C-alpha cells in the first residue's frame, strides 16, 4: 500500500508541478512574452489565460482516451504514458521562442504544447486515484485516496519554490531566461516518477475484472448510459472544487502584483505557504470523511468558501504580507475539505469496469467550467469594472452554490458501520 501510494504521490506531484507551473507563468510572464499585442497588461494576461483554458478543454478528451484504455487494458500503462507525455510537453515550453523572436508562431507553439499538457493531465488523475483507492482497505479509502490529492498542492509548492528561486537568481533577466528554468528542470523528476511507476503492479480490482473477462467493451458508452446523472453532478461538484481554487492560486498572482502593486515575491510566498497548509488539510479532512462520510466534509468546505469569498479579497486588498499569507492559507485549508475526500468519493460513485472513464469525465469536464475559465473570467471581470474587485468574489460564490447543489444531489458513498453495543 505504501509503495503504491508513493508511486501515485510522486507521479501526481510531478503532474501538478508541470500543470500549475503554467498557471503561474501565465499570470506573471506569458502575457508579456507571447502576447504583447496591447499596452494594457490586463489584455496580455487575458490572452495568456486563454491558452491556460485550452489545457482544460483538452483534459476531458485525455480523460476519455486514457479512461477507455485504462478500463480496457489497465490503470498502470496509462499512468506511465500520461507522465511521459506531460513531462516532455512541459520541458519543451522552456525552449520555446518568444513573440519578439518568431512572431505569431510563438503563441501557436505555446498553445499546442498546452493542449498536449491538458491531454496528459486529463488521463493522469483518474489513473492515479484509482491505483490507490482500488488497493486501499474499504474503511480507509478516503485517507489513501487523499495521497495523490495532496500531491497536487505539493507539486504547486515545488513549482512555486523553483519559480521563486529562479526569480531570485535571474533578477532583471527573469523575463529573458529565468522563467525557462522551472520548465526545463521538470524533466529530471519525471524520470524518477517513471522509474517508480514501472515498479508497481496492476490494481487487484482490475486484475479481478481481467480474470473474469468483465471489462467494458465501450467504457464511455456504458458509463454515460448507466451513470449519466452521477457524472453530471460530479461535474458540478468539481466546478466548486476547481474554480475558486484557481482564482486563489493563479488569478490572485496577477491581481496582487498588477492591480494592487504587491511585490511578486510576496504573492508567490503566500501561495507557497498556503499550498503547504493544503497538503495537510487534504489528508486530515479525507481521513475525517472515512469516519463521518464524504458529503458532510464536502458540505463543510463548500459552505465555508461561500462565506469566505468576500473576506478573502478584503484581506488581500490590505497589501500587508502577513495578512495576505494568512488569507490565502485559510482559503486553501478550506479547500482541503473539498479536494481531499473527492478521490474516494468519485471512485465510489461508479462500478470498477467503467470507473476510470466515468470518474475522469466528471472531474475533467468540471475543470473546464471551474478552474479552466475561472482565471480568464475573473481577469475579464476586473477589466470590465476598471480594476474593481467586487464581481470576482460574487463569481466565486456562484461557482460554490453550483457545487453545493451538486453535492446535495449525490448519495453518500461511505457509510461507516455502526458501532457495536458493549
């Protein structure tokens, strides 16, 4: 179990590093280097976020492809493939020429690699969580399923740390060559992740499916025919889980540095601290869901975010580093209650022979309408109001309500056995 959890954690952390590094770069540098089409920096950031959204559009496609073969031939081959593709695409971003060097070819190449990233990440999540959940004891699926979930903020922690170090080393040359370092270095841990993933075995549940010749012939068709309602509601849940999350970790970087004038290193440090907090929150809240059920924990996190949307901005607007760090940390602590239990919750919604496809579909489509467009919409709202922040937390609240209603519509998947009388 520890070996499987380690393999899932390291691989998913690397995926998180690769994918979330792009979110930070889109907020900080891509608008200037790849989309210098306007004197208004918000326009450049909007265009950079549009390529960020392209990656999310690709994710359901990647989820369907990897889910099909993951439900047909196994979880392990897809995990190896997705990590390889993601690592190569991310490394190549570090070698791209800029708009000043090759003109329109630069954003085209960037968008293409972003799309490939999205395909790989779309297939990664489903395989990583199933590898752990299908190995785990039934009464500890929440806890073990949270390991790859906690790996995502760990990956962002790593990406933010390397980005901060690159900024420190390159200084004024950050926009020239410093931004490339984190992308190029990503290939090294990818090799480590591949080595570990090649050492693990297929999950017991899939081995049983293979022995009984019970694999689905057309996983997507069967998943949609049997579980369309659960997939639709799972999509709504992840609108909540991903939308406000990407507002905090990506939009806040550009808002803090561009609109408020907060130093770049202060905002990056805030996200760094908050991501560290989220790692422990994911595991703790997921373990709690093994005791009290998935839905109560998810509801608690969602209700907190509904209440916290405006206070989050009020605190960040002070411009005080300590207050900003605390505000971001409290936000991502609450997301631990949403993100930690979601792996076991989504896996338990579906039968094992279509689980990879169905869970990936709900997760990745929800990512499009949540995290995929959230930084873009937030930046657009900021531009429409001339820099006034108030529509953004209102938008966060709308996403939260959608998620809460979706959680309400799904049945509890983990009902702990009642304690025996003495």
